[in-house]
């Protein structure tokens, strides 16, 4: 009868603590969650860096196109040329393709920006912009000569602030 009482006592005893299986299972779940979070963090960092490089390429492309339209860079087709004065990190190059368009007296400009045009492996950042401009060979950016009252072309007369004698003050 003593044996029966001992058995009953063990059945009614409440269990305290965790079993080894529960601890191992909790650690496995924690390890998988940590691995997934580290992969997500790495992927988010890579995407942020790629986005920054794309934004840098776009800003450089707009800036270089502005230089071309202002006349600082000729509107002639070029191969990959390094950008000299860039505040953006990296080894940036540009390529300009100039071509005639279907529209007369217009010129098509296609400007490409790359961080490394000779790179064959890895991620190459490339951004293109296309603009149509009036052909600079037409000479429309030059002001016409002004004519004086007699109808002859030449220098226009201007006064430098001297006193006039036509009004009677002498």
C-alpha cells in the first residue's frame, strides 16, 4: 500500500520548470528568427545603397546634360569620358550620342552615366537621359545685329551721362 501512495503523490505533484525539449525548441525558433532578420537587414542595406547609387547617377546625368546645353561640353558624340569635377563618390563616366531626328533642325542627345563602363561583373550603375534640342549649327542662339534709325547695321549709340546742350543750359 505504500507503493500506491507514492505513485499517487507523484501524479498530483505539479511540474515546475521547462523540459529540455522545450528549451531546444525555443532556441531553434530564436535562431531561425535571428537568421531571417539578419538577411532582411542585409537586403535592406543593399537596396538602400543601390538606390543611393541610382540617385547619384541621375543627379550627375542631369548636371552633365545642363553643362552640354549651356555649351560647356560640345554636343558631339563621345565615348566613355571621365567626369572631372564630381562631388559624388565613385569613378563616374559619361557617354554622349548625338543624332539627327525626324524633325528638321532638331538634334537628339542621349547621355549615359555609368560608375564603371568597363566593369563586366557585379552591379554596374547605368542611367540614360534623352533630350531633343534645336541644332546649334543653325545659329539661333546668336542675337541679330541691331540697326540704328538710319537703317544701317552697326554699333548702337549710347550716352555716358554727359550734359546735353539741346535744352538751353549753357
